[in-house]
């Protein structure tokens, strides 16, 4: 299906292009077709439901401001020309959040990657720096990030605006619970500038896709570095792997990551001798002090430890095949076959056969969390209706779910709408994503995001 795409008056785009070229330099502004196409895609290929609706929007101009101050100046120029602005980091968001649905300007932050300061327990960086380079920079000072996503090459601004958690979340929870200490945000006003917000005020800009302000610079918390090991184990059955998920979550010191897959999902991952064919796989990033306890848990459950690897790169490799990544690999192995739903709850362990039966070909990828496991439930795709019909069946099993097949802000939508009414009075920021509480997004978002 091809949609009629929204477009801004080309004369306004031309005028904005002239102003931005003056401000940022020729190389930092593009209206070239290939660039516009690339800036209009994100990770929504993960959803066959969204894929059926593509294209949902196309950029008319892309700008690459290289500092937080230039991000503010770029926003101001776009507002003065009445051009919608869709902020973009690396464009890996998997719900279509990064698609410029009203056309206009894609403000790509990926060149704004200065790390300004790393102190005891914190760092300050511009929005476009990647999570991977921040982790490496923190490591050099004997510290580590509180969390980073499996898309470790994505940007800090994009993760805070569109992501939720990942490696580090077993101990430190999801983004909404305190990684962000201070923000310098830009509102959609003609004389846009950096607005410094802290604490609860800063929290209002987290995970709402830039609809209330563009994040230009951030101060985030760090913790002391630990001596991590990449730990790979395998089991005859997925049930055996599941039986250690909750005990692994409470190992002391807390693991940075614990992921498990049944054999079919594990076989779709990149080849690794420690992920043997035909066996359920468990992969964890463990503090060296917890290795003996972890080995005992695996062996008592009938599994075997395949390998224990040293070095940051080995752990990062496990991060990059966690969370949504096994689903992406599954889709690569079986093109056009699978969709997924984000799920949570003890039923993922206690009622796995019933959970798998919710969808035809159901397969769970699971991640340990301290409160309750979370995961991605894959199923064979037939129609959007079938996907939605499964939500009631999940609910009946006591499984929390989040619908990854829609792009609306569904975390604190009313709070964001109230904020955006003052920070984006013309509705120019990432149009199409913020509908307040008006739309039923088919998610029990609280079940995925709440700590209580
Ligand atoms: C295979 C796969 C695995 C993933 N794994 C994880 C995971 O483990 N954990 C997780 O949380 N997410 C995950 N994601 C989702 C996504 O990759 C991450 O959230 C990532 O950190 C987003 O960063 P980005 O730079 O790509 O942001 P983008 O996709 O560019 O942007 C994300 C959203 O934020 C907005 N935005 C971007 N920059 C800014 C800014 N500076 N200010 C305001 N708004 C902005 C965009 O408009 C968009 O709405 C995964 C996605 C895929 C496809």
C-alpha cells in the first residue's frame, strides 16, 4: 500500500535550506534524494504491521548540526519557516518513531558527538555521541554506563528519547528511573536556545520521541566499572534455561545482562561455537565474583557452561544479540515470516507452553530483570488483526505486553501533551507521534515500564 505523503511548501524548504547552509555550511545540509530516503527510514522493518503501511513520510531536507548550540539554531530557523522537525540519531527506533510523517526537516544529531566532561559518577555529552563510544570513554576513567541498548551504536539522545533499557537494566532499571540527571533541550520557538532542565523537569523529556523538545546535550549518571565476563551456557531444553532466569537475576553482584533463547531462535543468531545447534542458549554478562554461583546454577539445572570470555568486546558482543536483536536475526533467517510483541511477567517462566501457544509458531526470547522477566514473543505473521487478538490471550495469562506496531507516544502521553502545548505551540516537533490519551495504543505500558 502506498500512502499520500504530507509535504511542506517547497518554497519554505528552499528558504530554510539557504538559511541552514549559511548557518551550518554546505556539507551539513542536504536535499539530495538518496539522503532524504535514508533519513526517512528507521528500524520499523521489525514490524510487518508497520511495513504494510510504509511509506509513512519522507524528509524534504536533512541537516547535521555539529554542536548542541547549532541544534538550537537549526530548530529556530525551521520554526521561523514553519517547517516540521523530526529529530534523528541513528534511526534505529523500531516503531516508526523516527519517520518524518509530515515531511519537512530531519534534524540528524549524529555529528554532534562531543563528550564535554567525565567526572566522578557522571558525564556530559552532546546528543549524537554513540552509546558504544560513551561506554568506552567511561571505561577509561574506571567507570561504566548505567545501561545501554543492544543497538549500542545508536545515539545517546536517541536512546533517551526513544529507547527504554538494555544491558545494565537488571540492576539499574529502565531509562525512566534515573539515568538522566540533566538535559539541555530545545523548544520549537523562533528564537530557540538551549534550555537547561534538571531532575523531575528533565524526566518530562525522556522517552517521548522529541515531541516536547529536542535534546541537545545530556548529563547522565555513571557507576564504577566492574570486571565483567561474557558467560555462555546451553541446555537440552528451553524449560531448563528458563528455570535459571530468576535465580540469575538475583546473583550477587547483579549481572549486567541475562538472555535466553530456545534452539530455533538461538540457531538464527550469528554463528558461535558456544551457541551449539539444537540447544537452548543462555548468555550473560557476569561480574567475575559471581561466576562460580552461575556455573552451579547452570549445572544443577542440567545445562553446561560453553565458554567464559574476558574483555569488553566479548561482553559487548552479547549485548548486541540481546533484547530485540534475536528477533531481527530470526527475521533475517526466515524473511517475511515473523512478528513480535514485547512481553513481561512471571508467566513467561511459569506458563511458557501457554505463552508460546498464544501465537502460531510462538517463540519467546527472554531477558532477566529483577522484578519480573521481560521478553519478545515472536509468532508467524498472518495479519494485524491476529497480532491484536493475541493481546487478550496474553492478558488472560497474566502477561504484560507492549504493542510495538504503532508509533504513538504511550509513556506519559498526557504529561507530554501538556508540556508540548507550551514548548511546541505550533505542533512542529515530530508530527504524528503525539496524540495525548486520545488513541488506544493497545499496550499495557505500565506492565512493561513500572518498577512496582
Ligand atoms: C534490532 C533492534 C534492537 C533494539 N534494541 C533495543 C534495546 O536493547 N533497548 C532499547 O531501549 N531500544 C532498543 N531498540 C530501539 C532503538 O534502537 C534504541 O532505542 C536506540 O537507542 C535509539 O537510538 P537512535 O540513535 O537510533 O534513535 P533514533 O531512532 O534516531 O530516534 C529515536 C526516537 O527519538 C527521537 N530522537 C532522536 N534523537 C533525539 C534527540 N536528540 N532529541 C529528541 N528526540 C530525539 C526520534 O525522532 C525518534 O522518535 C532496538 C531496535 C532494533 C531495531
